């Protein structure tokens, strides 16, 4: 299928403007900046929609971050205000308390804790800076659950959650972002493996499957279908008991 990046980019910019008119006419867009394509594209879209003076980047290293120079280059490129908040001490302190209290701390707990601390810090900045937090997830990651609930999966508005990785990249190029931001190898900065190595398939394969239903690798299809089915709960609002006082 043909993807009209120019039109979609324009539509997203208009959507962001309309969203802020309804949900915070004087508020700033707060974007957690990783230096990857998603946060880069979201930040650039917000700048185009609201102006650079209403966009604030939040850099959230955990100790020393080897690629933080890319994040710093992005905020310089967009000429936006930014704050750097290191979560290492908070992470270490909480881990010490968890390890003292629990018989065992699961490896997935350790993996998901930093994204949740990062989002906590992002919301703290937002609340102190008259902000609304941008969610930076895309459809491809959400499709297979490659986001942490109440971590990078949180936010107040989401410009990219209906777009695949390839489509996000096309939007980035339409915005005129340099290749170092659009084509940066996706990695969460918390572990040595790339996103695609962790998933076991490429985003190109996943995106084609999402949009066309076509896939050549049967093993990849099985894994994608399994991840999509098992992570549906992440895409829903919290299930609530429906109380009816008349019953």
C-alpha cells in the first residue's frame, strides 16, 4: 500500500494542535528523548505543531548512557529546552529494597523497572512545567507488546501509535530530520541487544505482516501471532467491574 508521508505528517500536526486546544491550550509538550526515531519524530512533530518554545525534552540516562550524545544532538537540532535526570540512584535504591523484601526479583521486573522510573520522572517534569506527556510508541512495537505498561507505554497523547516503524521513518524524513535520528538502530539503552535481536524478527518483516498479512518466515509468523495475542491487555484500558445499583 502507498503511504503518503506528507499528508499524514500534516494531519498529525493538525491533530496535535487540536488536542492541545482541547486538553491544555497553554500547556507544553513533554517528550522523553532517547535519540531514537520515535521520540525524535514525536518531538519534531510537536515543535511544528506548537512551536519550539512549547516543547520540552527530558533525557533520562541510567548511569552512563553510551548514546546520549544522539539525544543531546536532537534537542540542539530542534532548539528545544531540555532537562537531564539520571535515574540510576533511584533504580539502585529501589532494587536494594526489592531484593531485601522479596525472595527473588524476576529478571523481567529488573528490565521493566527503568522504563517505569523514567516515566515517573517525565510526569514529574510535566507537572512542574505545565505539561502534557507525549507517548512515543508506534504500532509495530505495540503490536507485539514491545513496550512497558505504565513505562514507555504511558502518556497523555500519542501521535504515532497507529503507524508502523517504516511509516514513522517516512514521517521523520518528511520532517527533514537527519538520518542519525531516523535510521538509528533501535535499542532501549538498558541492554546490549537491539530491539530486533530481542524480538527475533525485523521491523520490516513485522510491518509488512501488519499492513498486508503477508509473511514468508513461518517461525516469525508464529512468534508475532503469539506475542500479539499474549499482549492484548497492554492495549486496553484497565478492566473495571461494572456495578449497577439497580441489580
